């Protein structure tokens, strides 16, 4: 069996899909994308394609090493996202070839389901308490929200109070037994992150996410000394080598690699195993589409330290085109009592509606990150 083609599809709301085809008619799907840079990753995929045409798709570890190590310059969001989508498609083909879910080929499942959480907003909140209550009424047992608006290095306690009030509203709306993830989104610099972590502690969050930008991870030591709230980070880190110093420093509690950004199934399984050796949990980042989510669930099934899964159903980014729209059978992502079952079909366990993909690719997208500014006109972290 040989790879004969790799096609890419820029599809709304902000995704890039990949279809790999073999000479035996077997197909695999992947989701290689950096949000806001879909066309750039698409170009990288077609550069890597030259290494793969004519090769046996079952030799995944070798293909991964060729794509990563054969380039003198390696790593980073674009290169690793391109590898991620290709890797997902390779695993999809391998599972279909052996008529087994990917998880079965990685040692088998160690769980039958996993908790999922629902996004409830918080960027420019109007009523996050109501949104949280609605999520709980729909069966979710955990929610995640953005904790703050934009913050300067040193900012007002008015903004701190506003963040605390929003979390208080959520806690009062859902009670004590619902997890609340609070995403700082890298908007917060170290001086304010220390203050916020301390102020939010009475609300017993499930975690605080990206309390500082990953390029400032050395600050996590000082923040960890200020709070008992679990610290989560990793969505903007792209390989096991990026995560190695973070784990060695010992100040993170939850890793959040993204299977469409951090080398795909092959690499993220290794990152999760590294985390387990340091007694660190995993909650894979996934505000993306159905292929990314299916890939996450295949790895979740095999990881003892995976405890919850992000998913984007109904998220504000997806207006007009949601992840279930691209599936032949949307029921595979049925959420019940705040959980989703592991996928048991061959490959990634989903069937992509190719006709819909091709139709939506004609529409495409030009999604870009918003540009925020402080009152003084300087650019703010979004």
C-alpha cells in the first residue's frame, strides 16, 4: 500500500482539513491548522507531501521522524501543525487497514468514557452565570471561561474585582460540585497573575489556564507559590522538547498539548506519557473541528492521566458551521452526564462527510485573531 495523494480543504469556521489517499483506495483524514494561519499551514503540508508520496502509510514513526528531523529548521506552530494533520491521517488509515480504532493499536483503551467541559465565554461577559447554569442543565459537570479582559503589566484592581465577580457569579449559579476552568489566555503578565491567582482561590477553580504566556513559563514557579489552584498550560507548545523543561521545573499540574498543533497523535501520546512520569495530568486542548476531537479521544482512551477533554460544540467561533456538520454520523460525539464515550469505529472512529467538506471548501474562510488594544493605544494580548 502506498500514499498517492494528499488534498487540503480550508473550511469554515476557521479550520483546515486534510485527506490522504492510498493506491488501494483507503482514505485518512487529518486536521492540520493554526487558527488564523490556515493558508500558511496548508503550504507547509504540501511541502511535507513530497516526503510521503509513494510511501507505505503504515510506517508512521518513520514518517514522523522524516517530517521532523529531515529539516534543518524544525518545530514551531506551522511546521508542527502540518505534521499533526498528516500524522492523524496516517493513523486513520492504519486503523482502517487493521479494522480497529487507533486506541487499540496504541495498547488498547484504559477507560470507556471521559469528562468533557463546555465553553461559557468571558471575553466580554454579559451573563456567564446564566451560561454556566445552562451548560449544567444540559448535563455538563465542568465549564471553562475566560477570566479577564485585556490587562496591562500592572493594572487596576477594578479589573481584578470584575474577574472575581464573574467567577463568583458562575460558582453561585452552578454550586460547589461543578468544575470551573479559568483561562487567563496569556493575557495576564506575571505581576497581575499572582494577584488574580490569590484572589480566585476561594472559588476552588478546577484549574487556571495559561496564567502567563508560554515564553514566560519561568514565572510559573512564583505563581505556584502564591496559590493551591492547579496550573494548566501547553496549548502553545509544540513538541516533547518544548514540554521537557516545564515538567522538569515541577510547577505545572496539567498539560494541554493540542493534537493539531503538537505533532499529532504520535507526539501527544509521548507528551502524555512524559507527564505521567511527573505525576502531571493531561487535558488536551481542542477548540477545533471533528477530526481534531476524534484524535484527542483516541489518545485519551489510552492515557491514565487524561482527566477531561475540551470540545468546541456550540463555541462562539463556530457560528454558522459547527463540528457535527462535517460528520456522516454526529451521534459518535453524543454527550451524556458530562461525558463522551470513547470512539470504537476503525481508524479515528468518525466518518467525514466529504461532499459537505468539498462544498464548504468552496466558501473557505479568512478567519483572523482579533486585535485588541489598551486605552493608551498599545497592543494588548488577546
